[in-house]
C-alpha cells in the first residue's frame, strides 16, 4: 500500500498549491472588488478562508468524505450568497465569482466516491451563473474551468490504478528478494552451524577418541560440558552493531583452550562490527585449537592490532612442529571452513604461514568494505511507476484542454482576423500535445526534444495571438494561451526548473508581444488572465515535480523498509530452521557420547570407539550434507565399527542423477569392502566449461571389487586398477 498512501499525500499537497493559487488569482483580478457590497464581500472572505483552511488540512492529510460534503455545501451556499448580495451586472459577478468554486469542485472530483460528475458540474453552474445564459461569458467561463476538473478527476483515477499496480509489483519483487535472501541465509546458516559443530563438538570428540598424547581427563570433561552447552545454543540471525574484539578473543581462548599459555599483544579498544568480531574470534579459536591438537606445544602468541587501512589484524603464532600448507588435503575442514571460509563470508581474509619444524603463523585480517559512491537520486522514480499508458494520458490530460481551446476558438471565431492561421495553430497545438503525451508516458524528455517543443510552442503562441483581430478586448479570444500551458507543464515536469522556466519565459514573451500588438485595448485584468494560463500550467508542474521528488524519496525509503522487513523475517526463519536442524542432528549423534563422558571418571575403549564413530558421522554430515540416506548411513557406520576407514566429501549438488549414481557406487564399494579396507568418495564442483567430477578410491585386500566394477559399468564410469589392491572410479 506504499504507493497508494504516498499518492494520496501527493494529491493533498498538489490540491493545497492549486487552491491557494486560485484564491490568489481571485483577489489579484481587477474585477474582484468591482460591484461588491458588504454582504457579498463577507461571503467572499468566508469562502476564501474556507478554501485556505481546506488547503492547509489537505496538505497534512487527504480530506474525508465528510470534509468534502461540508466543503461542497458551504461553497454552494456562499456562491449563491455572492450572486444574491452583489450588485447585478457587476464585473465581480460576470468575471470572477466562479474562481472560488473551482477548488471545491476539483477536490470532489479527485477524492469523492459518489456523484463524481454531478456535484462539480452543479458547483460550476452556480459559480458561473450558466443557468440563465445571459450571454456567452458564462459558457466560456465554464468551458475554461471544466478542463481543470476533468483533468483532476481523470488523473486521480488513472494514477490510483497505477499506484495499485506499482504496489503489487513492489510486493512481488520484495517477496522474490526475500526468497533469494532466504536461500543465501540458509547456506550461510548451514556454514555457521557446521563451523559451530566443528569448533565446539568435533574437537572434543577427537580428544575423547585420541590414544596418543591425550589431554588430561579433567580438561576433556570441561570441554565436554562446554560442547553440551554449545549444542543448546542458537545462532543469532541478526548480528548488528559493534563488538569489542579483544573481549571476544579472550573468551575464545579461556573458554575453549584453557590448557594453552597465551601471550597477548592487543590494541585497546578494538571496536569492530559484530559480524567481523564473530568471524575473527571464531577463526582465532580454531587456530588455537589446532595449536593444542597438532603443534606439540602448550603455548602460543596472539596479537591484535589496527591496520593503516582502518581494519584489524589478528595473528596467532606458535613454535610447534609446523607443517606444509600445500599438503593439507581438501578434507581438512578446520582450516578450509572454520578459518578461511569464515573470514571470506565476513569480508575478511586469512593466510597460513608454516614450514615443517618452523612453527605456524595464522594471519587473520578484516577491513571495512569500501562504500560505493552516492547515486544521484531519481526525482521521478515514483512517477515512473504510476504513469498510465499514452492513450490514457491523452484522453485524461490533453483532450480536455484541447477541447476547451477548440470550444473557445469556435465561440470567438468572429474575433479571428486570420481564421486559417488560428485553425493551423490549433492543429499544431494538438500535434505538440501528442508528443508531450509520449514523453509523459515514459516520464522522460531529452534536451533536444525540450528545445524543439519550446521553439514550436513559441511560434504557435505568437501566431495564435496575432491571428486575433486588432482591438479585441475579450481575454477568451486569446485561447491559445491556455493550450500552450500543456507544453510548459510537460517541459518543466520532465526537464526541471531551467528548461521549464526558460520555456515559460519565451512563451510569455511571445504572448505579450502578440497581445500588445493586436489587443492594446484589453484591460490589465484581461492581460493578467491571458498571461496567467501558462503560468498556472508551470505552477502545476512545479507542484507535481516538487511533490514527486519528495514523495519519491519517501516511497523509496518505505519500500526499502518493507523489503528489509521481509528479508529479515525470511533470513531469521531460514537461519532458525537450518540452525535448529543442524544442532538437533549433532545432539542426536554426539549427545549420548558427551553425556557418557561427562559422567565418566576415566576414559575407556568403548567410550573412545563411540566418540570416534560420532566424530566420523558428524564429519559425514559436514562434508556431505544430506548425501547419506538412513540405510546408507547405517551401512557406513557398520563398516566403521568393523575397522574400515570411510571418507565422504560430497558437497550439495543440483544434479540429482549424479547424487544417485554416487550413492550407488558407494553402496557397491561397501559390499566389496573387508574389515580393514578404505573408501574415499569425493566430488569436485562443476567449473565453467567442465562438469562435476566424481572420484572414488577403494582399497580392500580380500576383494576384486565385483559389485563396484559391475555398478561402474552400468553408470558408464571409468575404472582403473592402481595396484596394491586399490581401485579408482571416475565419472
């Protein structure tokens, strides 16, 4: 409903500008005080105050139906009082009484849901005195005012339809963006949950299963209880604000690696976004756990400092046994996901520097993302969404003005000294209106088009005024001034103040020259009326453009808030769903083992075996999420309990056929496996121009792999004998 709400606000502001302009036009006219009596003057003052008051209220909020009823009734009453109390035949009655009836008629045409045509028509008949038809003037006044009412009513309905469509489009777009964000959030949540399981649970299970250089049992029990607590936590879906990095690093070290003696060197304070603090501290915690598990030392150094680029850098170093980073296989999840991928997702980077015998240094870095340059706001973005089709714009906006000009031209045909030129001018104005219609439907006008339209309308204004017979005093004979306002309004609205005011100035100059040349006897009020028509057109364009500029920004802000709300809700639901599923699975697999360890006094072989199996099962889900069916997982578990070593690294694949083929190959390999055998199943993601690659290695001393060979032939895989009872299958 954002566009519809903003549209109603725009209508209110535009009405306020137009109503105030009508009041000013009334009091600036030379006939406003001619023929007034005290009673009629009081009625006119009340009517002016009524219009001004309603304009002020409409600027804040659109009028209700009750407001419209009161406004129409009061306007009709005061207009009748004007006509009854003023001097009969006075210029006030003949020339300007109807002006103050226009705002109420326009408001009814725009906002009322009943008698949309009847009430404005009656108000204009009362205002112009057209019921007695004492002359052509009343008809001309009605003809001059009716286009404003028609345009207001038709425009309101067209733009409301466009606003409803824009709201529907915005809703669909927001839902699509939310769905896409939910998919990304689910993937992110899966990674975060996997990292949490790896960091908090797998390291404990490895410690429980270790037989060489085990940690003291009291330390292991403390870690077990921390892992149990970690399985009850939920990852917060909305990580906003900042966090103190030093505190997060200290928490990781003291909570998860209390056995390490850590030397700290940290700048104080280190305030970073919460997402960066979480990623840096989590990656640092994994690096410290690796020191405990692999370095062979019980001390490390942690340095945290601010960099010259405004980011932060965390260095974890030790003097342990070291290793060759190039030899770390793809199955090493701790380094690959808990450190490198975790930093990458948060916008940071990680580097591991190590050599055998030379210790290890892990450098974690993060810096704020560069802000993109400020985009130039599109002041007409909202108008582009609600703009109707060209035909509707012409019928609703242009045609009423053109018919009004044609009617005035016919009524004052006797005042034309060059009838053919006047008819040609009208045809030219109609053609220009068609061009403006196309530009308005696209809400776009090039500079060349604006200059061309300005030149054409200047010529038409000059010829149209010069076509009037010299000595003419009737302002309605200069009908062309009203029709040229179409172009002025279109140029100003689409091109802005410079082009719009230039077009207005040139048009006024052409009209002034023409009026002074042929209409020297016209009164000051008549000249003001003639020159005021294009000014009113420009004024409407100014009001529309200013309102649209303000409301475009407001609409974009509202739509952004709406999309963010949907996106945050979708992210929260996706993260909660994935996080809950991952932790519940980890609880089912590792919970019983952790409970046994927490209550045991000393480790035993059965507990070590259970921890090793739980560790392998969780690694399967981390490395191959959703790949192992229940039956296949049971067979893998049975093979491991018999002493087999099985590794499955199968990232999520969109190719369902490949997934089923891999499951079939793994099932066949398990059928051929002996108790001490080994199976490794890996899939390499598809790259540009290359399909996904499936590789399976099997090693079994007591089998010639009949089931695996048969299954490989059925699916078209290549089989290679590597010797030493080892088989390689590629697909």
